[in-house]
């Protein structure tokens, strides 16, 4: 299943530069152990989005968020 997601992400190209243009308030919520997209990407998004808040959650095997915030 992830093979198709990875392929789509590669084909669509990067839109990181466009994030700098957004001024809408944004909330970034991302799991630290996400299997498809590493949360290091969410850190980049937070830097590029000028008006953003961030919350990173440590995910467990049961997919329930443990309220441990990493900022």
C-alpha cells in the first residue's frame, strides 16, 4: 500500500517553497513514529509556515496518541 503513496508523492513534486507564501494560521499535528512521512518533514513545514503552531505526538502500536508533546 505504501508503495503507491510514495510513488504519488514523488510524482507530485515538492511544494515546500509555496509554504512560505501562506499566511493563514496553521496547526501542524504529526506523529513522531509515522510510518509513511517522517516527522522531520513536519519540522520543516513549521519553519516555512510563518503563522503556524506545532504539536508532535509519540504514537503507540494501538494508534492512540500519548499526550507527550515535543516542541
